[in-house]
């Protein structure tokens, strides 16, 4: 016959009740938190998988945030480019009118005044800013408006011209693990006349004295307007044709960038849909690992409470048994 010492009996029962209490406490913590895994030690494999999903979801949400910022900037850029197109189309019509030899000098002067007003409107659009004060067409330079008129090379002998004070850099946003997207339109090109305003950044000299690249499209339009204006010598009848030529070149560049921005916006819309779907997938996968089944947990909690209570009552009754009670 196997004999169990009183001390062994007590130790075994106390150990069993402590384990029951530990199981009950764990279930109570799960119910209170709504999570299956309260501590990583509860299930290391599931905890590691949950952390991996959480990190992946966080990265995906950062991409969605970047996409949203890029969309805001590109939509504003697209709006400004569209306004430039409308302004240039209007100017083209006026230059066509200015090409008529039947116009009186007063009519040509009125056209020139209207065209100069439209040119200033173009300059204002070129110097547009986003909601954070960044210039849309200035590259990385945000401390000053990109298009200015005056002395571009600190040389009193050269005439005042329109010049570009931005740079040729393109701001890129990471919108995917392997995808960077251009989030701005620069006004110049690195080594030749280019960019939105046909400026050659290679002519920039930091100085002092500083020399800025000329914004050729604006200067070509200004020269054509001067040719239309009878008050600006030497006046000739070729101003209308020069203006149409200048407008067409500028308009072609604006439309080129408008198409590019439109394509980027379409891609960002698709990436947004994909990113949101992926975020939902991550959330569902985490829910399967982390979220508690309350019906199962409450049933388990009730059972554990009953088992612990029964064990405690049984222990109390048995521990009070003694042969002296029967003598």
C-alpha cells in the first residue's frame, strides 16, 4: 500500500490550487484586456507573429500617409498647371488678334496691357505654394518665390529679365517598398534649358555676386508683348507671331507636365486602394491571433472558478479529518 505523508498531501493540494489560481488569473486578464496573448510568454510563436504583422501594418500605414501627402501636393500642382494652360490659351488668342495689320495703335496698346496682366497672372501661378508654405515649382528651395523679375546677375549693364531662383531638384516620396514617386515639378533642368519654365540650372553661380538662370518662357512672352505694344520701340507687326510661338512652346511644356502629374495621381489612387485593402488584411490577421473569443473565455472562466472553489472546499474538508474524531 502506498502511503502519502501528510506533508505531501498538503504540498500537492496547495500546488494544484496555486496552478488553478494562476489559470484563473490568466483568464481574468484575458477577459479584462480582450486579448488572447497578455504577455509574450503566454504564446511566444503567436506573439512573434503578431509583432511581425503589427510592424508590417505600421509600415503600410506610413506608405498610405506618404501617398496622401503626395496626392495633396500633386492635386494642387495639377490645378495650377490647368490654370496656366487656360491663361496661355487666352494669351494665344490675344496674340493672334495682335497679328492683324488692321489694328489701330490704341487697340494694340490695349492688347499689350491685357497680355501683361495675364503674364503677371502666370508669374503668380508659378509662385504658388502648398498648405505648408512650400513652393510647388521651386525644387528644394522654399525660402523664396522661384520666379522674379529684375537684375539676375548683379550687372547693371544687362537688362532686367525674368529669372528662376529655385533649383532643379525633384522631391520624391516613398509610397511603396520599391516605389518612389515625384511629388513636385521643378522649374529648371540640370544642364540645359528645361523644366517647367525652360531655365538652365547650370548657369547658376552662387556668388557673390549670384547669377540666376533666366526663365526663358517668361522672357519670350515679355519680348513678344513688347513687340505688340506701340509704346515700346522698336515696334513691329511680328509681335503676334512671336507671341503665338512663345505661347505654344510654354503650353507644350505645361501640358507635358500635366500629363505626367495626371498619370502619377492615377497611380496613387490605385496604390491607395491596395494599401487600404492590405491594412484590412493585416487587421484581420492580427485579430485572429490577438482578439479573444469572449464566449469561450467566459465559459472557461466560469469553469475555472468552479474547479478552484471545489478544490478549496475539498482541501478544507479533508485537512480537518483526523482519527481522533472517531475515538
